């Protein structure tokens, strides 16, 4: 575990919706919405700042086994399953040659404004990784015992059926977890899980990988500053 903790300094960024603000967006919602031009400029800043996005499997291998990564490596991740992940994120990622990992809720698949099953396959064909984000975005520190299969086991099974192979990465809704959560995540067969700002758990470092959410107010220099300071 000590070796994994020592390697747990690779920045991981977490994005949500990629669209223009609407008049009815709350102040909180606007912290989770990144306008497309802002998103593109943030990724250009990553490239021009000398950072190299890597795939989720490469990061996991680095943490677990010490497999080398490029200098100044980072991971890009996308939560919830917004359709903008395919229509906005994917073209920019493909243009820049950046891999990323996507964590959709399975309850929203094929619904208006959310990713479709075909888009999940498209993302994967483009070199992206797909992980789970529960069934319907419940806080996993608050659910009861009979909900664990629906929130952890079934999403992995559904995504495996869609993609044709096992899915063993996940991200916690709201970034929150508890000691009980970690035991259930491990029992469900996930080999790595991503949270948000809490400290990495020393006993379960692979199930508490830290991320930060870059708000749309961060320009290129601000983003680069946080990559150096927050990890």
C-alpha cells in the first residue's frame, strides 16, 4: 500500500456537462457546466503546458505495479453520462490525441440529452475507457444493504453487455464514500474507484483515487497552477 500511496500524485480531472450556460442554471450547476470554448482552451493549456493525458488502464497499472508513465502525466475523466461527452468532448479529445475515461449512470442511457449505448461503443472505439457511475447516482455512503447490487453490480453487468467485456472501474456519485462503501465496491469486483477531494485512504488507495473538478472560471494559467499545487 505504501508504494501505491507514494505514486498517488498523478492529477486526475473530472468534468461533467459541456455546454453553454442557460438562464435557469443555478449557481451550483454553473460550477459543473463547462462551455465548449472553455473546455477546449483548458485542454489546449494542458497540451501547451507540457502535460500528457494517459488512459485510465495505464494510470491503474502505474499505481498498482509502478509501470512508468510519461513525465507530467494526468488523467481526464467525465462523470454522469451527458450526451455532450460524445458530441463536444470526443471531437476535441480526438483532435488532440488525448485518451480519457467516462463514467455514465446506466439509468440515463439512451434517454434525451444523455449518452446512448451506441455512443458508449463509439467512445470506446476511439480509444476511451468506460467505467461505472452507479445506476442512478445515489450517494453510496447513505444507501441500505438491499441497494448495493442495483448500484454496483448491475451497472457493471449492463456496461459489460453493451461493450462486450468486463468493466471494473467506477466513480463515486458526488465523490463521496464510506468505509462500508469501500468493502462493497471491492466485493463487486471493481479494481479501482475514483472519488473527489478527500484524502486517499491508506488502506484502500486504489478505491479512493483523488480527482479535482476544474470549474469554468479557470483559465489556462489557473488550471496549470492547480495541477502543480493540488497533487
